[in-house]
């Protein structure tokens, strides 16, 4: 639970009081590099882990890669942070 509380991992809390840790944030049993930095940026825009989960994993058919989490998996942290800052700013307005 500590990893979810300090944003090392994305933790989703359900209405029936269950904490979920989506598997898309792990590769080869390890946390995707840069996830904590991106979660902190997204948190600045909106305090809603479900929104962050959508931001990370929703299909973006016209983008390369087609999911934001793949930017992290591909080692493209600066691009992920740029996009996260943009969207966090938009959410905060």
C-alpha cells in the first residue's frame, strides 16, 4: 500500500474498498522506469488515480506509441513528462 500512497505505483481504490494495482505499470516484474515522476505530474493536475490510469493506458490510435505507458516502456521519459505536464495543466484549469 505504501507504493500506492507515495505514487511509486498507480493504486486504484474501488467502491467496494479494494485496492488494485494495474499490471500495465510493470514490465518483467519491475515498475516501469519513470512512472513515479509521471504520476506526480498528473497528480498536480487532478487527484484522481482512475483518470491517471486512463491517461496511461487508453488507446491513442493516431499516436506513436498508441498508449502513454508505452512511452515509459520505450525509455521516452521526457516525452511522457512533456505530455503529462500539458494534460495536468489542462485538467487544473
